[in-house]
């Protein structure tokens, strides 16, 4: 039995968790990522026709309500200085 150094031991990617994190963070999920997550969860390869359909799908990023974090904050402070003058 061979010894593999700890630094070169790598766990396989958990595609289902990765897709869930993308969706939670409001990021775009590609069809290829979705396809890998489905195949990993059912532990078998999908038929080629289904692979083509799912591979082309894209889950758009979720839009969040409210103003983005850095949207216009420096402009707001600059306008306050202009108003004071």
C-alpha cells in the first residue's frame, strides 16, 4: 500500500453544494454546473439528449432588493459638500 502525502490528497468537488452556494450568493449558475450537480447527486450519467438540454440552461442570478453596497456613496458625500458651499 502506497502512502500519499497529505498535501496532495484532494477531496472530489461537491457540485451540488457549489451550485447551492452560487444560488444563495445570487450568482449565475451555468448549465454545465447544474448538469454536474444532477449527475453527482443521482450517481449516474444522464442520457445525451437530456445532457444537451440541461447543459444549455442558465439559472440567472437572483436580484436582491435595495441599493448595492457601494452605489453612489462617494457621490452622496461629495454632493453634501457642494450643498454646504
